[in-house]
C-alpha cells in the first residue's frame, strides 16, 4: 500500500484511510502544529491528522492516510 506523501497529495493524488475509506483533505495548514491537516472521511466525518497522515501521533491506526 502506497505511503502517505503530503507533496503528492498537494499535487492531486487521491487519499484513502488504511481501512479503504475515501478521504479528502480540506485544509493543510490548520493552526495546530501537531495536527495541521483537516480531513473529511467519506463525506461524513471530519478529523485532524499529522502532516505524515497519522490519526494518532505515536501509534498506527486503520484511520491513517495512504495514497490511492
């Protein structure tokens, strides 16, 4: 599975969660240094992520982001 790459996402790459849910980054520069990305998951749920696409800063999750 392709790793999350913020540069590629900014260039238009599609994003999924590791569990396969469609994700869209709404904001890249939220004023929170730990979780600057604001993401909507399947047009239903909004969540904040690290700039590495992590849902939790120090552990893995099925909610982590990957490149489609």
